[in-house]
C-alpha cells in the first residue's frame, strides 16, 4: 500500500514538472532584447520633447530601426551636438541621434550610418511683414535725416544765397520791386524766400528790375538742373542703401551681424568664410536675438530654420536665399561599432518599403 502511494505521488510530481517546463519553454526560447544607449539633443523638428516624451523626425527614424532589429532604446538628453559626440566617443552612449552633420573631420573619429536626411544651411531673417507700419515710419525718418539729404539741403541753401543777395540789392531800389524793405533785415529774408521758392518751382512773384529778371531766369534754369540732379542722386543713393541693408543669400552676410550656434557646422562655415558672427548656446537663443534686433540674421541647418519660420516665429521671421553648404545628417556610432551595419540595413529597407518616405512626409511635408 505504501509503495503504491509513493508511486502515485512520484508520477504526479513528474507530470507537474513536465507541465511547468512546457509552460515556461516559450519564454525561455525568446532572447532578451538588446539594450542600446541613445544620446539625443532636443532640436525640433529632429527631436522634440513634450512632457518628458520624445518625438521628431530622427526619433521616428531610430525607433523604426530599433523595432525592426528588436533593440530596446535607453534615451539620454545631451545639451548640444558636442555633448552627443563626447558621449559616443566616451562610449557612455552607443549611438547619437538627431541632427548630426556628416563631415570629413567627424568621419575620422566616428562611424556614421547611411544619411537619414540631405540638407545644408539656410538664413533666417526678420520678416518685413512683421510690423509694416513701423518699417515704413523708420524708412521715412532715415530718408529725412540721411546724410545725403542733409548735404543736398546745405548745397541748396548756399546756392540760393547768391541770387538772393543780387535780387535784394537791385529790387530794393526799384519803386515797384518785390522786396518791400530796403534794410538788409528783413529784406534779405524776403529775397532768400523767393530764391528757395524758385528752386522748388513754387515762386509766387517775379522781380521788376531787368537785372533781377535776368538773374531770375538764370536761377530758374539752375533750379531745374539742380532738382533733376538731386533727385537722381538721392534715388540712386537710397536704392544702393536699400540693397545693402537686405540679406538675400550667403553673399550678403559679410558686414552684417550674424548669429549661429557654437560648435556646429554653421559656425565652422562662417569662420572658414571670414564672416563675423555671434555664437549662442542654443538655436532658441539665436532666434530670440534675431527677433529683438540684436543680430541681422541667423545661419543654421535648413530644416531647423524652416521649422522656426513656420512654427515658432508667428510671422516675425522668414527664410531667405537657397540652401547652401549642402550636407548630410546621419546616426553617429563609435568607430567599429557592431550596431552600424544592422542599422544601415534597416534604414535601406525602410527606404525601399516606403516607411522612410512616410516619416519624412509627416515632419517635412511632401517634396
């Protein structure tokens, strides 16, 4: 009896163990997802952070790569691109994701993926439509008090003094002369007022003495030539000044106050081309400097300045000129990283099956 009981319990125990092993076998067969440390910097539209959640073009690209390769991403926020590169170089991060430009210098120190986006640099300026009333008033005041206007007014006064004195000297002796006073004051003021009126083709009286009339005729011809020459010169000066004040492309940057972000390819471009610039810690600081008129323009990555103009400036800033200094953006890995080739394969597959185009259209619209 005891032997049979022992056999029953043994059989039950064996069946229980077999059941447990059968139930847990699928879980044991599944390998644990590889954990990948990802360094990112917040830079819309590449990387955005809302209530602690990350989104953006580069985040969507990386998340899709990680999903296809069954990788688990652990995100770390870097303050800037130098922080990202430092983290990857020091192997505290496996990959840098965001708007990392592929350059010859960086390629010597890191491994880059296939390009995730083709771009370059572009210029952001204040929009002329932001405050048209203020712009028109400012232009008018600059015109009225410009050195060119003041110089020509001075020339007009000096030229008027000569015929004014001749007319005063002759007309004051004529019984019906237009100068009512024989005294120098206020007689000369009357003659001077007539001279200025003639210069502006608005004289309401004519001299009576024949000498004065000859002077008046000569002064009228002189006035016509003076006004025509003055108008042409002033128009040309204002046109040149207007073109000098505008920024339409990279050729217009020399001599302007330009802002960019320190440690970036845009800062390197400005330095290489001898363009003076103010370096800011973030693109948002540069944007604020532009809107508060501390700088004339911001030079930075084209997708970023386009995003700022469309979503963050409320019409106060606009993008001008073409994309220049074209460059590619990629995922950055440590040299010899085993993650690069699988990432490239996944990225190429995304381009082939249309996933990349859908993500690109989501963040940048149809091209």
